């Protein structure tokens, strides 16, 4: 079983056999389409041989789902894919899933292993992986560095991924340290989805998606909400794993 | 005959009694192939980007269609209508204010309707005679609505189209009546829909052009179009004042809620879609509906005219899928 998560920033492919991940790969979205995709009547034929995945049953999900249909794949909704992945990886059945993707953040209330309710961030990319990348860029630090700081945050009023840059620059001029600025960015991320988290609360909070990489953010969430907060092991591949699980069922 | 345009449903009987052609600017805007360009035109004129797409569309349509006057509903509809009215005045368009009273009292409704009758120099007998003659059309609309949720012969999109069009009867009540008869006759010959999921749609009509088609392609059907149904005046009433007093749309979230709760019970819906327009105060009212309606609930937001964006589509798909799993 092969699961494909067509993200806005990265494409994640996972192959599973008997409940185990046997192979996985991550590609830059644009590069992937350019290099491996052959469009045939509005469907994308992936050159599996070139990628190095043997032919197998395909299940796909992700942002690109609307415009890109992978030839030979069953396409499933993202919310369901992420939920299936998180249930499989965490072994939990009742929790709230926070999936921080490249362009959007999803909050899913899971009960009995199924989607009971969900919310997504509003229309802009604030509070997503893209915002983290932009802010790290402005600060001239890596995402790894950004993900370390949660103490003594500067107060950033703008959650806009673009206007946030201007505000950061003015804080740099004020002489704030990188760690304070990075912590400020991480708090801004949290504040953006905090109301939704409260709305779909559970005792357990599970993080997935590329944004779950941000350890400082995870720490802030746990501190501020008081929820038992964990992240799935293979957070970036959670959607693709979910595709395999969902497809296998 | 002179066209009289309006910004939302008003007592259209008065216009017909005065021998005017009613034009709902909303319907003209959204049916226009160039609807997106209409929004851009208003922005070029100076309308801010962060204002409702409908208001911008209405502005451009009003300028383009050059009606004799525009009736602007100042209370009970959109909070931007005052500025819309003023900017139309700036361009030399005659505007007539109308307001649904906040208190929802008969006296207030009576006063407003009388003012409008006075403006168009018609009396209550003439208006009631029109009301009477429209009863056949309104009955056909009620029939289409019943055929949607009870007989399952009418799609959500068709229900939307006919009910929303009843605000101005497509500017020609006689032709509209014929269209309704033809449609009903055709729909009666169909096989009933076998829905996996039944949905209620609450809120103002969508700015998305393919919402109903997409919903049905996902195995769900909208069997209740709340505001569109209100536009069709679903209640049998003794007089024009009572008709516009029972009409729920302009009287706030709680007036609407009563009707919504009753209808979603009656129509056995599995979930509710609440549509709100970007930058609209009704996004705040979403809190009320979310809290009071005890059914799975999806809030959809639309900004400009066109097809559903990828994100909204993803959310719709996940919502419908979730409802299928719950069933």
C-alpha cells in the first residue's frame, strides 16, 4: 500500500506493509511535479519507476487533490487521512488533533477513532508552516533554531505572514534578542489557533504535520492549554501514513 | 415600465402595484458572467478591498442598469448599505431608504410600508390586490420547496434558484409563473433523489456559483435553503403587514433561529452549512447559530463570485464524509 500526501510545500510518499512503514520519501512540491509528473488528460501520471517505489495500491490526499488527480489512486479527504494517520500512530481513539501544514492548520476532534468535528484556520496562511518559514527567513535563522524558543516572547500583534515581517523588523530595531523574537513568533502561532483548540478540546492533544516539528510551539500549547500534548512520531508523514491506513481498510 | 432596483427583498407588491419593474440587484449581479469584473469595478471606484463582495457588485450593477431609483434597505440587512446608498447618490442615482424595524413590531412595519406606498402613490387596496394575485406564484414556490425536502424530486440548486428569484420574480411575475409550472411538471416525472446526506443551508445566498453542484457531487443534497425560502414568503398571511412581519430574515439571528430550528427538525437534516460573507457582521452571529443548533455544523466563508476555492471544497468534502460516517 502506498500513501501520497500532496502538500502545498512538500509531497510525502509512504509505503506500508503489514502495518509497518517500509519506505518513505519527501519531495519539494514544485520540483516533484516538474520532475516526476506527466499530465495525461488532467490526471497526473507519476513515474513510479523513476521515484523508486514499486507498483502498489495507491491512496492519495492533500491540497493538490482538487487540481491534481494521481493516475490509479483512490483520493480521500485530508481531514480523514490525517485522522487515520494520527489514530494509527498514537494508538489513541479520543483526542484532538492539531495538524499544522504548509498553508493551513486543521483542528480535528476525534472520537472513537473517527472525525467528530473539525475546524480549520481562516483564509490566510498565518499559523501555518509557511508563516514559520517566512519568519525564520526574516530573522535569518533556521527552522530548527526558531523551534527552540518559547521564553520571554516579544508581543507581535500582527498574525499576517506578510505584515508580520514588518513588525519583526521594527522589533529587531528595538534591540530585541533573536530568542525573544523567535518566542514571539511561536506565541503568535499559538494565539492564532487557540480559540479553535478551546472549542474542540479533549484531554489529549496530538500534533501532526510539518509544523509539529516546532518543539517550542508544542511546549507553549501544553503550558497554555494544560492539555496532555504529544506529537506523533512521524509527524510530517502522518497524512501519507493515514492514506495507507485508510486505503487498507 | 420603469425599473426600480433594490438591495434586498422589500415589499415588492408595492412596486408591482405602481406598475414598476422590480429588479433585485443581487440576482442581476450573481447571474452576470462578468460578476467578478463588477467587484473589480467597484474597487477601482474606491471601494476598499476589505468590504463585502456583494456590496461592491451591487454598486456596479446599480450604476450599469441605471434604474429609476434604488430602494436601499437600511435596517435589517447589510450594515454597509448606508455607504452603498451614499456612493450611489454621489453618482446621481436616486435612492429610497426602507427599514425593517429592529423591534419587529406591526406598527413599525406598517409605518415603513405606508411610507413606501406613499412614495409610489399606491393605496393598500392596490397592494392587496397584487398580494392576492401573487398568491398563486407563492404557492408554486411552496410546492417546489416541499418537492425538495419531502418528495426528494428537486435538487438543492434548483430550490435555491427558484426561491431566490422570487424576490423580484425575475422582473416578470407572469413569465416566472409559467416557468414554475413548467419546472414542476418536469420535476414530477423524475425519480426521487437517494441522498446519503441531507443538509440545511443557512445564511445569505452563496457568492459561490457551484456550491450546490459540488455538494451533490459529494453525495449530499441541500434540502433547506433558509434565507432563499424566506424571500419566497413561505407563510400564508392575512395582509401585507403580517407578511413582512412574519418574514424572519431582517429581524436578527434569534428571529431566524426559530424558523431554522423548526425546519431542520421537519426536514430531517444531518448537518448544517452556515454561509457567511467575508467581512460581514454575520460572521459574528455564527457564534449564536453554532451554540444553538445541535447538529454537526460547518461555517463556509465566501468572498468573491466564482467557484468554490480549494480550501472550502476540502472542508465541504471532510464535513460530508464525516456525516456519512456518523450515519
